[in-house]
């Protein structure tokens, strides 16, 4: 357990740097760009990220499970090869779909820069392979590297390059920001891929037959869940972008970025405990598995409560860092926070189900939550504007995590929610 705590602390530090870099990037972009251009940037970035999730074909989580279950990474090269062969055709389709969506937005006047769209195609490709790297570093017990790479690394590089660009007397607009951000992502991905390939290539001579069909079957389960989860978390952005103005996209994005601070520790914990869940379950150490799930949930609640208090008390001040026009997003922040609090208090329930051969259950949960979230968000936007979108977003998160916590109890026989653990036990 001491090793677990030290790994969690290390990952929290890495995740902290990453979160700070992402927030710093959005603060600077919101200040440098007018709210309309910032809204366009966010809209293209969220759509490209979603299609990158499709492009990676569920390999991020599949790689964690497949590598974590093997001793000394035996067969890592064969697993990687199968992953790449599956990713390429789906990535090509994702690029075509992104172009179609972007052209529609261009026609509707929601996006006004063809060059920015082209840069985000580069981002989509780089982010797709970045997802594969995130899974790899988690699977080899380097969650802290995964946390740094996740978004903070290239966000930090992008901010630094933007400062240099501006210091040279150049204009910072939607095109330059999109270009710098996309090329920063590509550079960080390429650099990180070099070191990952060096580790993988060592296992090239190992004889382990990895059936592409088996990898695809596992990955498809994760892919559907990842897509549905992403839509549940971020679909409000494109929906608001479709029905409202780019300024509203900027407003709800700022509120959501600040609210995401609540799940900072949850993301840090997941990167460390996810592979351990897979190992303990594969070794049939169910008592250790249950202890780890409860311990991590309790620790998570303890360290997150202070963050919740800070956001409630100082929310307007924090929103003001993005610009005075975003202080009015405080009600959106409170609404979105409500869903994220439920997300944190249920613990790593999604990982628990995924790593215990209950992928189908989690698959059904996220599909139900995603459909309801989309319905709530569209209805909310049409009748209540951007606040309705925030309510739909929160409801989707609450439904997902509540159902997952229930099925952890029903399928595995224990409760992760702090407080309820002792009530149910009693």
C-alpha cells in the first residue's frame, strides 16, 4: 500500500502540472482572443478530440488491460502491432468525418477559418496516437508520464510558443493559436512516441500470438464506452455551438474547465489504480481488490472536499482570470460542479467494472447515460439556452456514475461511496 500511495502522490504532482498547464492555456487563449474566436477554437478542439477518441479505436484502455495482465510485458510488440493495424483505417474515417462536420460549421457561419480547420486535422492525427501513448505509459506503471502527456505537456508548449510569437511582434488570432496548438501536440506526440517505440521494439522477437480479432473485440467495447463517456462530458460544447453563438460556447467551456478541477484527484487516482485493478482481479485477489477500491474512494473524497469549497467560495474570482466577461458564468460553474461532485464521490467505478470483465455492463450504462445526456442537453439549449446545456451535462454525469456505483455493488458485492460503505456493511 505504501508503494501505491507513493505512486498516487507522484501522479498527483504530474497531473497537477498538467491541469495547471491546460487551465493556463485556456486562460491565455481566452484573454488573447475575442470570445467569438475563442469559442470557435474550443468548438473545433472538442470535435477533433472526440473524433480522435474514435480514431484510437478504444486502444488506450485495451492496451492498459492487455499489457497489465502479462508478466514483464511479454508480447508487447505484437499487441502494439495489432493496435496500429486497427487504428489506421478508423483514423482515416475520423479525418473525413471531421472535414465534413467542419465544412458544415463553415457553411453555417459557426467557424470562419479554413486554415484553422486544416490545423485541427493535424491535431486530430496527433491526438489519436497520443491516446495510445497514454494507455502504454499507464500499463507499464508510469501513470505520471501519462498524466504529463495527457494535455498539459502540449498545452504548456503551446502557451510558451504563443508568448514567443507575440513577443516577436506578431498577431495572435484564431489561425495562429490553432496552428501553434496543433503543431505543439504533434511535436510532443512524436517525441514521446520515439521513447515508447524504443521500449516496445525490445519485445519484437518474443513469440506470442495476438489475434487481431480478439484485440478488436476488446477494444470495441472500450471504444463505445469512451465515445459515450466523452459525449456525456463534452457534447454540450458542440450542441451549444450548433444552436447558439460562439460566445456561448466560450462561456460554458470556461465554466466546465474550472469545474473539471474537482475531478483532478479522481483522474490522478485512476491512472495508478486502473492497472492494479486489472492485475488483482486477474490474480483472483478479490479481498485486496475490494480493499483497494474502498481505500482509494475514501482517500479521494477526503482530498477533494477542500477543492469543492474553494470553487464554491472563489468561483467568480477564478472565472475572472479568463476575462471579466466570464464572471457571469458562475451559475454554469455551480450547475456543472454538482455533476462532478457525484462523479468524485462514487470513486473509480468505471475502471472497476471495466477491469473485472464487466465491460458489457459499463458499455450499457454509458450508452444509456449518453443518450439521456444528449436529449437533456438539446432540450435544455432549445428552451433554456446555455444554462439548460449545463443542466443536461450534469444530469448525464450523475446518471452514469450512479448506475455504475449500483452495478459495482450488485456484481461485485461492495460499495465505493464513502459513508454508504459502512451503512451497507452494517
